C-alpha cells in the first residue's frame, strides 16, 4: 500500500511540474501577482504564524478526515490515491512554478519554504492514505465474517488510532510551516535583496 500511494503521489508531482507549461499567460500573471505580494509580506515581516498554523491545520486535517471517512465506508481504495494524486500535483506545480518563474530564488524558496514541513507531513499523509486503503480492502474481505461475528468495532478502533498516530506527524509539519519556515524565508529575502 505504501508503494502504491507513494507512486501515485510521485505521479502527481510529475504531472504538477509538467502542467506549468500548459497554463496560459493570464493564469500565469495572476499567480505572479499573488507570489509578488507574498514575497513583499515576507520582506516586511507580515507573515502571521498563528494564521498560517490555523490554515495549515485546516487544509491538512480536511484531507485526513476525507481519507479516514473513505476508509470507513469502503472507498479508501479510490479516495486515498485520488487525494494523494491531488496533493502531489499541488506540490509539483508549486515547486515547479517557483523554479520556472524565479530561477534560483524560486528554488531556494521551495527548499526553505516548502520542503521543511513536507519532510514530515508527506510521510504522515502517505501513511494515513496507506492505512485507509488497507483498512478498506480488508473490510471488504472480512465483511461476511464481521456480519456473523459482529467484530467490526475493534478493527475500526485500530484503524482510527493508527490514523491519529500518523496525524501527529501532520501536526508537527503544520507547526514547522507556521513557525520555522517563515524564519528561513525571511533569511532568504534578506540574502537575495
């Protein structure tokens, strides 16, 4: 399961990086405006760590909740890879766009602003998606046995506890994104200016 989910995630990254060539100049200029305002906010120390943490937790735990529920209702086999494909696409597009548009500055921004939290968040979300997919498949296999023995609950508790355990990695990644990555980004803007 880990291999399948990791492979799908990598496919998403590749697709995201390739799609930069496909977007039109209109969308490109919209993204550039947003990024320029982001760089200015970094330069002026206007990044609010609490807001970043809150948004990161909301975004990450929405994905966790979707993956967890899909595993409970036997859809983890489909939904987990789909969520990971989307996450990979978003990451690949972001990093690819930064490097394509900003060159060295974009590469450094990706390494310092995106890489640190994803070092911890990605293994966590891959683990959760793998557990969801595995639970979903085994639930389908055990369905008749569980109906006869009424033993679904212990498996569901184990599945939920594993999801919670791996969610701690996502929590740590969100804290890094909110409090450590902005320090790196401020150092980067000081270095490049």
